[in-house]
């Protein structure tokens, strides 16, 4: 039990370190500190999806479930990154950040949905695998599959709306500083 506690502490520490590195790597190309936060806001929703998957299937949460969440975080960041990148490209063309964010959902829905559904379908055979050899991988597959499925719908709504909210806040503070 002590070894399991040490492993969990190590996994948690390394996970947050990896999230910090992801934040830094996203901040460089975005040239922004708030856009990486928007991208990473979807991660907790992926974790919620993983927990829901475990509850629906009546599974206990394990260390391998946590490893699945680590993998899930990368996929969720990728989906959000696609959205944010397209918002930025659209903003350059239209010069209106709010219009750019509103247009991104319908345009990027299909690629994001297809990526997520194929990831879920790819781990589905493992989720329902009954062999003893694969049993230990099932919690990881449940975390990844259900987390991706749940976070996809959240990402399609959360990223554009959070971006619009940040833009409105920036606009408000610009108006205050001018007056």
C-alpha cells in the first residue's frame, strides 16, 4: 500500500509537471498566456468523462485509469488546439475575434468529432475484452475512450465560448484604460 501511495504521488507530480510543459509549449506559438489556458480548460471535462465511464461500467478507479487519463489529456489538448488554431486563423482573416470563434464550431465539428469517435471505437474492443491478459489494460481504455467521447462535445462548445468570454473581458479592460 505504501508503494502504491508512492506511485500515485509520483504519477500526480509528473502529470502536473507535464501539464506545465504543455502550457509552455502552447504559449510559445500562440504568443499568449490565456489561449493555452483555454485549450487546457477541456482537460477536467475529459477526466469527468473518464469517471463517468468507470461508473457506467461498474469499474474501480486504479493507477492504470490514471495512466489512461494522462493519455486522454493529450488527445483533449489536441482537439482544443485544433479549435483554437482555427479561431486564430479566422481572426486574421475577418479581424473580428467573436465572429471567428462563432464560425469555428460548425467548420471544425466534423474533423474533431471523427477524430474522437475513431479513438473511442479504437479502444472499444479493449474495453469489452474478457481475456485475462488484457484485463489490466481495460481501466486505461475506459479512461481514454469515455474521456475523449465526453470531452469532444464539451470542447466544441467550451473553447469558442471561453475564447469569446476572454475577448469580451479584454475589450472591457481596454475601454476602461482608454477612459
